[in-house]
């Protein structure tokens, strides 16, 4: 419900208005190429690190020696 509410808010808040002439300011922080690259690359790096860490831990757990009295 929260996500839906935020989507509706964004649609209403940032809709294109009739007085817009189609020109958008490129001076906004979130529209600069470096910032756009950063918030694309940083989450990808986080996901890759978490995936590799999880794979390593799962591999260690599966290869752990079993006790002699294990069923």
C-alpha cells in the first residue's frame, strides 16, 4: 500500500503540465550523468558483493565435514 501511494504521489506531483514547453532543466542534481551512473553502479556493486558472499558461505556450509556420529 505504501509503494502504491508513493507511485500515485509521484505521478501527480511530477506530471507534465500544459504550460511546459518540453524543455527540462539539465542543472538538477539527479539529472547529471555522474549522479545517474553512481546510483546505477553502486546498487549493482552491492548486489554482486552480497551474491558472492552468500555463495561463499553456502559453499562453506555444504563442504563442512560431517561428524562421525551423524545420521
